[in-house]
């Protein structure tokens, strides 16, 4: 069922994280031999374990890594009662009646200093943000409400007890889990871990990926092309994609279109990698040898073929100790299937916690047509917002899987459901943003 039909009349915004309906290709007669996208993802999930090996690293070297064990606070946060702003610390009981109030200033405490003595009744302390509250004080009056006159703090409004004080442990108690295992460490987690008092943490070792680009026609960029040759796009593209997710590329090669060469290359790669990715050779033509090579290398296929456009030949299986993912050879199809299938697979393998889908709903700025059967993912560009603040995207015409130009400058992929032929102007569509 189309997303736009299901959501008619609902005020959807870009802030909603959604569990969206199926892709609409489950019951299409022409795709009975192909797996729906949701089922392909489920099979990948079920077949994918998690890396168990951990390593200890200094916190400032863990950006982008997956946390292997819960991080617990070694200290309370904040570690002591402190002032939330610049002002004057006093006893609320010294201000029992209507103002104005006049209290002598007897000491001064800045951040990083300790109180010289407990606060005596009937006095106040000049205090600054982050400084410890002196014993006996229970309230801070902000400096904007106070005037100084002859060493006296003068203010007219009776304060509330406890105002402008951050209590010890109110943010984090000793032993609290600050960051759970499975969390990818960003600058936010790094800051929280450091604030919790840890210098080192346990992280999952890096995911090891091997990339084999098949095709006797491939040449490296910069080389002179011989008749019938093309430049290898998928190799550099996947190398950068692997780096972007923080994995380690342990092998990269181009392999000619022979079953023997492919079988040998995949068998060798499976000995050093957690995941072997190939591009090309996964269709059913006479020169498509990946499926046969997997079997010859002692591996097996879980599925071959998904009801998606582009990317129908996508294949998944195992070779020895390594998982296998066969991406199509056309660069756009390889990019789309990397985004939709390889990244979630890598996330699970690396021990990262399974998160909510990051897809959101957007409006189409033009009517759309789509051939039913397979769900289609098209590059889309955010072009503004409608009068209700909802994001509006522009999609070009159907993209052929060998055309790279439509990807340039795009913000993400939009899914056209497999059971919908036409979508009117303003239809609500699932949008998967590119990262970075």
C-alpha cells in the first residue's frame, strides 16, 4: 500500500522517525522469485552475528568506534554542589521577611577554588559559575539581582531555597551507565565518557572488509582505456564507503570474469575478512560467475535476487568464516544496495546497537510515475519546505543503474512503493538521507 495513501490527512514532519509499511512488492506476480526488501534485510539480520573481540584504547582515540562494554561513571556528575551562575551564596533563612535584604560579603569563591570557611549566618559569599557551594549555604542569588554597597550585597526579592544550585550527582550518580555497549562513539559520547572520569575504554575491534570488483573490462582511473574497457568506479567508491563507517579494508582487488579466478580470490579474502563484498557478476548471464564461484570456494548462498530497482541481482551468503554480499556491477545499483543493505549488515557485524530507521517522510514537488512490481529508490534533492514546514524534494525521471550523474548533489534516496503506478503532486514519500 502506498505511503501517501496511508498517511493522508496526517501532519507528518521531518522530526518523526517512522516504521513504514512494506515496500509494496510482496505480492506482485512478476517478482515472486525475488525477495521483498524487508525480507532480505531480515535474512541478513538473522544470519549476521556480532564481532566479540575487544580492544582497549584511550578515550580520545575512539571516535567512530563501537563501545564494547558499558561505561559507568567513576564519579558523581557534578562531583559536588556548585553554583549554576555568577552570584551570591547565602542561607535562605537569612531572608525571612520582605526585602530589601542586606548581607555582608565575607568571602569569594571562583571555579576551581574551595571555600575558605563555612558560611556564617547572616552573611553571604561572592560565588562564580561552577564554584563549590560553601557549607551552610543553600541558595544562590544571581548577580543581576544584587547591588553592592559598602561591602554589602543588597537585593529586594526573597529567593527560593535551593535556587541556582547544581546538586552533586544530579546529572549522573556514581556507577550509572553513561554510555551503553553497542553505541557508536561520536563527539557527544566521547565528552560524556571523559566527564565520567575514564581515560580508556573497551571498544569492538574494527570490522574487516574485503572488496573484489569483477570484470575483465575494468581499468584504473588515469590509465589509457583499451577498446572495450571502462574505469573502475566501484572500487574507489566502496573504499571510501568502508572508511566512512570506520571499518578496515583488508583487501581490494579487481578480478577477471572467470569462475576459477573468482573462487580463488573469494576463498583467500574470506580467510582475512569478516565480510567479502563483490561487485558485478551476480546476474544470470554467461559471463556472470560469482554464484558459481561461491559454491566452488565452499560457500553457500542465502538468497540471490531482491525486488528492488536498481539492484535486483543483490546476493547474500557465506564463504567459510566470512559473510558474503554480492552487489551489482552498475555503480548506481552498487551504491544503492551498499546504502540499503551493506551498511545495516556492517552495523550489526561491528556490534553496533540496532537503531531506529532514520527514514523520514517528505513531499514530492512533482507528479511521479513508476513501473509496478519492484520498489524503486531514486536520488532526490531537498528543494525547500511547504507552507506547513514539511520538507519538499525533487526527483528526476527514472534513473538507469549505470548513470552516475544523477547522484551528484543529491541529499538522499526516495522510495517509490512497488505497488503504485502513479503518485500525485505532494505525495508523502519515504526519504533516506545520505550521511555526511
